[in-house]
């Protein structure tokens, strides 16, 4: 789920990302200026309907596995965030860290710099 921080920029920007197949399922990961994180399915469809998507070249197998784990973690973080009533950006980032970095071993950046008050 991408968090839109600059709606005007998001509206005019072209999204970019990858489309590939994992275990027979097509996976699309898109990012756009003005948004923190990968776009949600609804945001991806919106950008595709605008015709503002650039798909990057195919990804190597290692990156596919890393992205699969990342997406799995992000999806679980989003489920937990929604269940908690969407309590704010700090909690969203904490859940991403738990699900992606701590449970799946994918580093997200320097130790908790992004969680400072």
C-alpha cells in the first residue's frame, strides 16, 4: 500500500516498476513520485488507466525472490495495519519493519532512523 504524500505530484507522475511471474502468478510492483512505498493494487490500476506506467526490463531470479518476500511482508503489514484501524505513519513503518526486515530478513535501511518522532 503506497502512502500518498504529494497528491498533485502523484496525479501527474509516471509510475515505474516490474512485472514478472512467480509460481504461475503475475506480480506487478510499481512505484511513483509522491508516494511512499509500492503502489497498492488500486493505485496500480489507476496509473495504468491513466496510461502512466513504464515497465522495467525483466528481473533476475534473485531479485524476484527478494521482491516476493518483500511483497508478502508488505501485504501482511497492510492486513495488520487495517485491522488496527490505520493508526498512522509511524505504526505503518513499524509494521513494515517487523514483517519485512525482522520476519523475512530483508533490510529496509538504517536502524530506525525513519521512526524518529
